[in-house]
């Protein structure tokens, strides 16, 4: 029972991380399409970078939970 919760909770975290990564990609693509100057584009990327790393960490933790839940069940 607890391992099923680990698996499903980890899957939910991974999906949340993937949604966050998609948002980061769309945000940078939108900035590139706007043909911003170099400094403005760098500012957008610098603002998105922490969100990108957080989304990667969230999906990594989710995958670890799925792996642990599958190994222990």
C-alpha cells in the first residue's frame, strides 16, 4: 500500500517537473521569437534558469520515488 503511494506520488512529481520544464522552454522560445536584444534575452534566461533547475530536481525526485517504490514492492 505505501509503495503504491510512493510510485503514484513519484509519478505525480515527475509530471509536475515535466510541466515546469515545458513552461521554461515555452518562456525562452517566446523571448527568442520576440527578437529581444542580447541583454534582454540574457535577463529572461537568467530569470528562467532557477525555475528550470527546480523543475529538473522535482522530476528527478519523482523518478527516484518511482524507482524506490517499484524496488520495494
